[in-house]
C-alpha cells in the first residue's frame, strides 16, 4: 500500500508568491525528473540529497512554470522516503496543472496526513509526535504552540517511555518469578516495587491532571460575557486584543466585527461568548433570552459580568441583585464583575460602586484603565505553572483516555501488591498498563486508529 | 536604499502543511544563522549555494519550530542577492513569530513586489519580465498563463529588442550623416530605410492589435446573460464549467453559488454577468431593472439571451420581439440566443422555435445537449489565432500605451522620409520611438513608474 508515490500541495491553497508541491515515495525523483528540465542540463536522479535545482516544469510542448526543485533522499527526508519539493509560482492554475501532470506521470493524490503517516510508519516520528504536527499547524497562540512543540520534539514520548521502561523492568522480574514458581523466590523486592508504583501513580496523576489545563489551552478558554448591548463589550475586547498586539490579524488583514471570537491574552486563547443580560421580565421573548444566557454561562469556564457604570449609576442595587443571582446559581464558576465607562464618573460615584457591588473591577475600555488588572485576573484563573516550568501537558483526548486506563491498571497493581496478589495476576495488570502506554506512542496500533488520527490532518502534511 | 535585508511570507497566508518565509539582502544568511540551530551543528555562513539544512528556529530560550532552511548565494538567486528561504510549519502563529524574530534581528519587512523589484534592479529580469511574474501568479486559465509565461521567459522583450536594434542601427547612420552635413552624404539608404520602417510599423501594428485579445484574455471576457429567474442560468454555467473540468474549484473546495462569476472555457476566462429580462412594463421598479440590464449589456463584450423554451412555447412572438429590441439597440455586439430546456419539448415545438426565433441555439443545460455548440460559438468570438501560433500578445496597458506612442513616432519618421525631412529632425523622432521601447523593457525608467508597477504585486514576491 505504501509503495506508491504520493503528491499534494503543501502550502495553503490560494494565490501567493510561491507554492510548494510535494512528492514522496520510491519513484518521487524519477517522476519529477520526467517533468523537469534543469537550466544547466542536470539529471535529477544524479543529484545529492538536500540540493536545489532551477529549471522548468514541462508538459509535452508546454512550459508550465519556472521552478526550484528540492531533492531529499531516503532516509533523510520528512517521510523517510525519497521526497521532491517543487517550488512554483503561486497561481492556482499552475498548482493545478503541475499536480495533474504528476498524477499522469504515475503519482497518486495524497490523502489527509499521509506524508506524516508515512513518517510514522518509517519510524521518523512516534505517534504522539505525529499528532503534535497537526497540533503545531493549528496552534494560534504561544501556549498551544509551546505544548505542541514540546510534544513534537518528543517531550511527552520520553516521559511515557520512562514510565514504560520502569514498568517493563518490574514486569520482567515478576514474570521471572513465575518461572521459578516451585521455589517460591522473590526477585522483585516488594517494598521497592511499592515505591516505584507510587512514583508512577504520582507521574500519571500529574499528567492526567494536566489535561484540564492542556485541553483549555488547546481549545481556548470559553468566557461568557454577560452584558446588555452598548455596555462596551466590543471596545473591551479590542482593548484586551491590543494588550497582545494582534499581529496575526494584522498580517491576515482580518477585521474583528463579532464579539464571539477567540483572542490571545498573555499567549493563551480565550473564546468570548456574547450573552444578553438576565433582568427579571414578564416578556416571553426576553425570558427566552435569559434562558440562553444561562446556557452560555453553563458552557463557559469563566463568566464576566459587564455593566455600563454611567447609565446604571442610579440603578446599582438592581445590578447587584442580578450579579447575586448569577453568583448563587453558579457558585463554583469564577465570576468577574466589571464596571465599564468609569472615565465618565466622579470619585464619589466610583466609591458608591465599590460599596454597593462587592469585588467590582473598575474599568474604562476606552482609556484602557483597569484592562491590565482584568488580563491578570483572567490569567490567574488558568494554572499556568506547568506551562511556565515547561512540564509535559496532555492536550490530546486520546492520550488522556489511555493515561486514565493505564492509571486504573496501575492502581490495580498497587492494590494487588498491598493484598499480596499472586505474581501471575499482578503481571496481567502490568502488561495491561504497558499496553495503554504503547497506544500513546504507537507501539500498539491498528489501521482504524491510524485512520482516525490522520483523517484530521490537512492534505499535503 | 537596497542595501538592507528584507523579509516576507512567500506562501499564501492561512493555515497549511508548510509555509515559506523569504529573506533577501547582504545580511540574509548572517541574520538567518543567528536564529537557526542546525541539527548537525552546521554554520549557515559556510554552506554552499542551493543547499537545504534541517534545524530549529530559536528565539532566545524558546524553540519556535523545526524547519528546513534553503541557502542561495548571490548572484545565483531570484533577486540576485543572498537569499534564505525558511520552510516552517504552516501555522499563522509560527509564521508571525519567525517573521517578528527576523525583524528584531535586523531585517525590514518587504514591500509589495520588492523581491522582484530587486531582481529587476540587479539585472535578473527586465521590466516586462518582472511584470509578467505578477501576471503569472494571477493567471487562472490556460490562455492568460500561456501569455504571461511567454512574457516572463522574454518573448515580448526579445520582440521589442529586435525592433529597437533595427531602429538604433538606423538612428546611428542618420546621426552619422549629421557629422558629415557639409559633405551632403547619405549613409542611410533611404529606400532600404523606408522598407525597414514599413516592417517596424507592421510589427507594431500587430502588437497593438493583439492588445484587444490580450486584454480580454487577461481580464476575462465579460458576457451578459439576459434571462429571467429559473430559465436555467446556473445549470447552464455548471454545464459549461463541466466542459472544462473545474479542477481548481475542486481542489480549493469552493462552491459556485452565484452566477456572477468567472469560468474558464477552452482555457479562456469568461466573466458571466447576471441580468433580468427586459419585458415592457408600466411598473417603476421593473423599469429600473430594465435600465440595469441595458447597463450590464453595455459593459459586456458578448450578450447571451437565455429563455425557458418550455414555459415560453406559446409565447414565442413576445420572446422574438424582446430579442429584436436588444439586437437593434446593440447591433455591433455579438448576441447568442439560446432556447433552454428543449429536452422537455416535442419535435414540432422545436421546429416552431426554429421558425419563429432567428439564429436560435437549441440547448438543454440539464442533458448537456447544445452545450458544446455554445462553447464553440463563444470561443469563435475571440480571435485565438495569435494564441495558437504562440505569437507575442500584449496584455499590459502600460506596454500598450508605450507601443501606441512608439507607433506615432515611427509614423512621423515614415512621413518624414516620404517628404524628405532633414536628418536632424528625423533623428529626433527616431530617438523618441526608441525611448518608448526602452520604457517597456525598463532601460528607461524612474522611481514613480517602478513604484506603480510593483505596488500591484503581492508582498513576498
């Protein structure tokens, strides 16, 4: 199956200065050389690995483009196979014509993630590293980038490998005892082993706990903003955005005109979800709105209650009651209360707000006053200790599931050790834990699993 | 000004498997080497041109990405300067971070087209070739691609250079005569020169005439489709699209849900513009619609009148009158009349249509009957002879203007020759014509002109 040569566009589709078309497989160089005419009459088949060659892509009589062709020889390539990258002009027409030409010359269109799948099958990456490639490509802030990068460079794999090695050692001693069952010997010192298992449980627990942080970092932290129209939600988000200098948006030329959007604060993604207020009302339409607000608060991890301090200055008691309702209903959920537009108030009025509304944050989205305090409050809600210390953080649900299963098996082992379970039964639980570790790094795998993982990749990777 | 080192993203913005960041300038390799740590401890400064190196982009303590770095040494690069291309993972975050890092290390953000501008200034391309790079990137069909490719490879430049050389030869002989004015000699055989000027006029005329074709090929041929809703406009466009196998659309995953769109037929782009019918009406709103229809017909080069033969079968006379009105109003403009949905009619009804409506094309967008005849009719409206014979076709308004001016001067020369104008006056007109040729290839240029040309490029090219 993996003997054929695949081709795909590796750069984003659309128009740009250049585009890169990638071939990988046994015939990659041979096929490319059929379409390529070097300006200096070089034969691609005879070129050294990691070299670049100027020439033209020729389709019969027709010159499709002037290109640079990069040659990578197995095993020194991304996939571990022979790889050719054609850097052509970035017109959709040219990209299409060149890919079609390679298909006619014997390539097959690559499926999603197939280049990385081949890298995994050829031992260039383990499975968790391969998964990190997709995470890296979709990372859009410093935190998710850091975690994906660490995982791709093998940080997660090596942590798992260490646990696995210690367990294997244990397992083999236990299994050795079974061979000498008649003689009732103990090769595995039970006290030492209890210690080892405790240590493994400690590490597993840390990894499992890290998923709570990892998952929100990967997917963005959902924050519900409760606030009526015109209280300054968009201005606030723009102020938060400026804190982080939204260079990505500037480059891409995007405009931010919805407040239901993800923005990066201190390198961490927050997804803001707009909601209306929750004033008591007899109106049916409005009570539907209130129900929706509660639903959105439930989906979120943090709630921001934002009110217009200027228009509500003589109405603070009803604001307080509304806040109290949310606080009572969601006592487990962090709630940040913000009085906006305070630049337009006098000192006495500000004091009044502070007295009436407990834990209120005075802010002016317009002048930027209070914005830094808000970002600090938001970041404090995320436990970024692991991130700062560059510890391994689990972000992948598949890994999390495997770790939970390994944890369960290891707990069985611990219980077995405490109750003096026989070695043969202990060994079964240990082997089961080892199996789940193997699932993460890909030592244990199957086609369905691989299919699921790589289907989420983009074509060309 | 062009001593600094520039950086830009060279691939389309957005997420993809990989992205390419390009540096060019004296310090390109030095700056890149500050950010790059090779996996095999290689020093970028010591690497041969056209080689590729695996390693990491490092920002202080932080690893930004695992990348491939390509090194090109002047003058063997696109710009003629030292060039480094960093092939990184295609996340917008990573692209941004790496570009920011290079800016901090001493690069400047490239302006639009600045890489190609430098290639021009360093003599790697002439001006018309540089302009062809932008045309090539925006080419989205076979015809515009062919013309841009020919121009980029120097076809147009060499045609202009030939004319220029012949004229220069002429000019120097005439000017030589001026040095011997006292002696009244004629180095330039007037009969031969009249012949030469006739030949130049012939070539210039062909080039100028080619602009009519070149311009529509570059910009797409505007076609107004006059037809009420539900007569089958979208189905017809999809049928035309299938004729050409819209592979670009398939790759990009676009859906075609507006009929105001460009599609490629026989390698040539047609821009279809939707209009309503032009039935007589007392209704004010509807007469505004009729006015708009006429406006759109005026903007177009071809008009297609499409009607539903099934619903109009007992109403053919009013259809005929409507067609007659358009034909009378725009007698100079090609009009294609199409009766759609003929698969649902009987032979007698078809005969009736043929008799009532002159030059009608019977078609079924659903079954595809008649579609090939329509594409042939559309293609016949474009004079593709020059395209087939791979002749130089002018597509650029700037070139067209310069050619017109040169043409005017050459005509003056011709007239001067016929009326026995003195050599010094002839020489002035010839020099003026040479000036306009020089404008095309960039021998005569200025900053404003260059600014205008390269401002239309994308950044990164």
